[in-house]
C-alpha cells in the first residue's frame, strides 16, 4: 500500500537487545525496507533511476546498504557527491536558485 511499517522493528528494539545487535538490526531492517519500497515503486512507475537525498544519507552504513540493494534491483542510484546530502546541500541549492532569480530579474 505504499506505507512502510517499522512498528515490529521498534517493538524489537524496545525489548532491549544489546546495543551492537540493536544497531545492526535497525540499519539492516531500515535499509531492506526502504530499498524494497523504492524498487517496487520504481517498477510500478517504469523508472530505472533513484535519487537519494536528505540528511539520513550522510549515514554511510545506511546509504551503502540501500545503494547495494537498489543496484541489485537493476536501478541506477544518484547520490550527493560534492556537497552534503542534507541541509548544507539544500542551502547551496537555495542560494543557486536565488542567484539565478536575481540574475534573471536584472536583465
């Protein structure tokens, strides 16, 4: 239905596994869920490319696991390379749009 339900993951984590185990299960489950959801959505819409943007992709473990799973599904993955994926990159994009708008107004 297009909704990711991580309630079972949260219930598992609330039971108090060891920190390392909880972190590993959290990252693996989140990566699997996001990648499967994105791959299914891409298939439904006939897409072959996926862009990962937002601060959570600064988490190298999560980004790497999702990237691997998406490429395993035959998708091309686009990610931030020269700027951070979160607020820093967003701010740069906003500044670029503002600069272009001001340049256009001056003509």
